[in-house]
């Protein structure tokens, strides 16, 4: 079951698409976080969602918010994907141990071997303040994130 509003977000340490280590705890006390899990790079719905976020990134940065996108792809796949799509925010690899962070957040589909479309908005203390989990084929609505951030 996915984390719920009021839960403390589990800390993690993952490599981004440039090989840098990103720790969720580094943002505590500093920024809100939109933690977005998606199934796979280079797929239609995922590419559409991530490019929409790219095109609207100021809606997050202007709200003192870090956007972190997590998939079970390798760091190398994410590097190529990020470069191809011009994605300026961190793409985090939950590749190995495969899906550990996705499992901790309750959004790993064991049968498919990937994360479903789970989004968690975390406040500066690391508490989940809003969440939505969609099935693999169902895109999320960016305006819902912005509305939720405005309540923090």
C-alpha cells in the first residue's frame, strides 16, 4: 500500500542521471519535494508527463520545491533520456537493488517490475502532505500538484 498523507517519507539515497548521489534527507528543512515515480523512460505517457513538468518547472521552483523523478531505469538510460528531452531536474535511478525505493513508497508493481505512477508531495519536514497513485496507462494532472503545493 502506498504511503498516505501524514506519513513520514522514507529517506533514500539514489544516483541521478549524471551519477550524482541524491538523498531525500538533504532537502529536509530546506525545500518541499515533489517525488514523482514513473514506470519507464522513453515511453509515451511518461515522456509526456516529464516534458510537461519540464515546461512548467518554474511552478515548482517558485514555490521553494524540488522536483525529483524516480524510475527503475538504469542511470545510463536516464542520462540519455534526460538529454534527449532536455530535462533539467534530477532523474533518479531506482535500478539496483531493483525497486527498493519504489517498494518503500508502496508503488512498485511486482508483476511488471516497475513503479506505477505515484506522486508524493513532501513538506520541508519530510511529511507526506498530498499523494496520488495512478495505474500505468493513466497520466497525472500537473495542476493538482500546484494546487497541493499552494496549501503548504
